[in-house]
């Protein structure tokens, strides 16, 4: 079968973030299953250049790749900015201001037609909006609801007065984006979400067939550990994400002082792998003897194998933390905030991870894990089992492939997202 895979931002790759890793794993497994895959990437031509040729990685795997410059940025450049015009957009926002990649519909349709595909795997909301004119059956797989992402970014920016200018647009997003999202999903032959609680929200919001899709990550092979001599805690996440930044502040303010009190300021090491520079406020909090900022790490395998614990401290209930699934694939010991069990209900306290609901609890579970090699090994073994049962590409992407094959076979039947598995 010939499958078009529609993504936005960067091509699928194993290194630049959770979404890119998910797309990479879906693409490579579909190729392993014998399908032809053509990837269409909506790109912002003004985005900073990457020092790695991600396009070449996709082509080397055997997929065709089409770069499609997006017109989304032009939506806001041409809007009138008078007070009355702004107020009018709050009351009745044009659809393209809610999902700017709607401007790319014609170009996306032409690109997909050029691939001669039988069905399309549409990854995330930008690609969903851009693909509304695509005529082949579509399987939409979405992530964080965009109005919730906007809300968390807005809250994080407060009380900076400059954030208030985004308040009117936020009002329109919260009121209208969910409604339009449901409408777009109904146009697809099947749909799902890569977070259990977001899939449940969509089912109760008018898309009853929205499936919970397990997040696939590559299989790194046999599990082996090479733990550092000094207790080592690993944190992963780029430093522009609202979820990562909130979690790091929670760690620095509430967890780190308790670890220093118990282990001493230099009695352990915290390694933070993630691109971009921390905001000034966070940098001051992280200026401690135990903390090392690694910047972007292209291959985290060495970090995961040498760390005693992967800590995921965010309390924001947004999306799914791909870093947890990745750690499971390595058989790592994970300590995480309870919020992450919403997106990944397979997380179970004292079965495959240690879970807590506040900074003191996270510190307690970290100290337990750091002081008990047997506990770490047991949790890591069960984490790997959970990965094999639910998140291994053969399982998770296998289900995606089955749905794509089904909707391609039913081509010509009415679109019905309610039939998604």
C-alpha cells in the first residue's frame, strides 16, 4: 500500500523532540511492514536551519519526501489591527486565525495527489487543517489540543503585561478551536490521539470513535545498564516547552533543596538534556553544584543507560511525555509526577515506575530509587515489559497500519471517524 504521511515543522527524525520521534517511528515501521511511504512536511522557511540534514535521513530510510513551504505565518500579517477589528475576531474569528495552516489546503492536496497514495496518516493539528482538501481517506492522529497549549503558555507568561495582548486571541481559541477541531476530525475516515485523556476528551466532545493511540518509539535493543558511580538523575526536554519549563521550576524550587538536604550539594548529579537556553529566572534556580546543562543531545542512549533515574516532574496535564516511553524502552527507572498517568495510563506506581503527586513526594521517590539498586532493576525490567506490550512499534504502529489498510480498502465509503479503532 502507498501511504502519504503528513507532518509539520521538521521531517520525522529520532532526535529533535517527542513529536519528531513519534513520526519517525511510525514512518520506519510502516516501511518495515512493506508499505511505500511518502512524507509531506509543512515547513516554515524562516525557521532556523538545523545542522543535521533531516531530509536525507528520511530518504535514506526509503521514504519519499516533499517539502511544502507553509503560508501559515502570513495569516496574521495581513489582518487589520484596529481595536474594532480585533474585537470582531474575538466574537467571530476567521477559521484560518484558529488553524493558520488552512491556507495550505490547495498546496497540500496537490502534493498528496503527486504521491499517488492510497491513504494518508495525518499527524497533528497543523497537518489536519492543511489536509482538508485531500481526497484519499485520512487517519488523523493528534496530540495536545491547541487551545490548551495556548492557555498554558499564556498562564506561564503572566504577570508580564505584554502577555495580556494575547488574551483576546486566547478567548477566541478556547471558544472556537475545539468546535472546529471536532468538525475536521469528522471529515476523516479514522482518528485517534496520542494521549489517553485527550482521546477521552475528544470522545465526549463529539468524536465518539477517537482512539487512544499508544506512542511508539524505536526499540534500542537488549537492555543493559552502565550506571555512573555517583547518583545521577536525568531530565530531558527542550527549554521552550511550557510543560518542560514548568516541571523544571517545580524541580528546582521544591525537589532539589530536599535532595541537597539529604545527599549534600555535591553528593549527586543532575543532567539536563535539552536544546535552547533556560529563561533567566530558571537559570538562576538551576545554578547549583549538582546541575549540568548538556544542551541538545542528538543520541540520549548513553545518558539513559548511565543515569540511575529519569525524572519527569511536570504537573501540567498536557499531552504525553515521549521521554517516559523512551526510558521504558531502555529499561530505565522512572520517577514521575502523577499528572503523566493521564496521558499514559500504563504508568503504575511501584510496578513500572515511581509516581508522586507533589515535590516532597517526588524527592522521596527519588531517594528511594537512588538508594536501592534492586528496586531500580525491578522497575526497569517491568518498564521494558510495558514497552514491549503496548509501545513497541510492532504493536502500536501495527494497529495504525491495520487502520490505514482498512480505510484504504473502504475507499469510496462515507467518511466516518466514529469507526476508528
